[in-house]
């Protein structure tokens, strides 16, 4: 380690070997772009839906129900060695196909047709919402001492675990991390 490298990164730990790389904030930008794309798709679907259709109780009911389904469907991300990703029929693509297919059928049924139109935009919007909730609010990019690099950390039972190997994030580092997050 030379003076230049210390100046360029600005952070030096007590471990002489580890000069931390910059926190990969772009991970959040990637997530944000996906969220924006999903919102755009949902907004487009709503824009081509007649206003009279949207202003019906059936549309509202279908929207709320399918948004709830989408939120549940996303489940939780895996933490290796700690918890598995949500799986099973209700978290797979098959059920999504069934729901959207039923939605298409419903659009041909008088009176309840608005319910069918609501399912697709509601589902897509709920994915955007869940991504924002998970990666924008619940999970964080923190430095994993054991991986020796930055990882997404997911909260579980009051602890943070790195998404790659399930390493627990230790309180001993909290002072450093708090300082770093304030810098942003
Ligand atoms: Zn780790």
C-alpha cells in the first residue's frame, strides 16, 4: 500500500492488507433502472386501458388482489445456509401464467372484464414495489469481512447476512459502516 492508494480510496482499515474499494453504489442504480422499467410497463398498460374500465370496482378489486399476489409471489431472497429462496407452485412462473391467462379470459366476460384488465399492470407494478422495498429499503450493500468485498446484506432475525455466502455481519464493524453511509 502506498500513499497514493490511501489518498485515492480515503478509507484505511487497521488490517494493513485491506484498503476497501469504493462501495458499488451502481448496484442500486441497476435495481432502480429495473424498477423504472417495470413502472413504465405498468403505466403503459394502464394508459392503453380505457378510463371507463379503470373506474370500476372490478378493476380496483382485481388490481389490489393481483398486486398482493405479486408481492407474495416475489417471496424472499436466499441467504446461503440460513434460508432458502421462496419456492413452490405459488412462487413459480407457472402460477403467473395461470393468473395472467385467467385475466385474459376474464376480459371477454361481460361486467367482470375490468378485473381481467387489472391483473397485468397490477402484477408488474407490485414487482417494482417489492424490488424497491427489498433492495431500496430492507437490504443494504455492506462490506463483508469474510468475503473481502461488498455484498448485498439481507436482514433476518435482527442480523444481516451476506447474500453470497450467508456470512453474518458483525456489530464490531458498525461504526465504520455508519460513517461510510453518512458520507453518501
Ligand atoms: Zn460474505
